[in-house]
């Protein structure tokens, strides 16, 4: 089985902060894309009302996601000024270190069941 970890994040965009969120996210993606070799995909989606955001992140393994947490921390304050995170979900088989790092959030974890890769 793959060691990849996929993360889904659901957030509420704070009123009037959608444009600011897009600007911050642009900087986050540029920085993380240039500095995280274990980052496989990082996609932000905003609903038509600009009130909700969804993020899909894929990492080569748990260590790559742990590195991401430290690497993107510099943007935490700017992101918090634009959105309120509602839920984080993990897909894959997270390491004990990753589980420990996320313990306070208690994210649901979905283990692989059936997978088609091309």
C-alpha cells in the first residue's frame, strides 16, 4: 500500500475576507511548492458565495505532512484572519508521530480500502 497521506480541510471564510484569503493562499502555495518536495498536490477551492473553502492536500508520506505543518506556520496568523477551520480529515495510514501531532484536533482517519492508480 502507498504511504501517501491526503488531507481534506473544510473552512468558513470570514465575511469580506475572500480576496484576502486568495492572496494569502497564493503565497502559501508558492512557498510550499518551492520548499516541500514531499508535497504532491495542494488545491484550494472556494464556493460561489465565497463563504466556504475546501482544501485537498496530498503528501508522499506522514513525514512530508509533518514538515508542512512547520513550513507553513509563518502563514498561520494571516490564514486565521481570513478563515475559520471547521474540520480536518486524513486519508491514508498516518504514522504515530503524525497522529500525536494531530491528537488535539482528533481528525477522523480513513484507511485505504480499494484503490486504482494509473
